[in-house]
C-alpha cells in the first residue's frame, strides 16, 4: 500500500489512516511528511505511549512549527 515505515507504537493506526487517505484518492505526500515528523516526535519523546494527549500535541506543534 505504501512505503512508509513508522516506528512508534501508533504505527498501525498511522498506516491505517494513510491507507484511508490513499483509498479516497487524496494526494498523500504532505500527510506522509506530517506523519513521519509525528512518528519521530513520538519515538524521541514518548516511546512507550500509545495514546496522544492534548499536551503531547501542543508539545509536538511547538517543536515542529516554532
């Protein structure tokens, strides 16, 4: 389906989401990029977590967009 390999504990969910995006015919280049950055964030900061909190989202956003 795709060539992206995620490493965080949310990898199955990320792969499934990407699959849905592709199945609906959307261009997935940007989405792959965002998911890859998020995956790296999770592996670096929350390796043992399989949930995402609002605080985690805010932290990731600050690191990515500031």
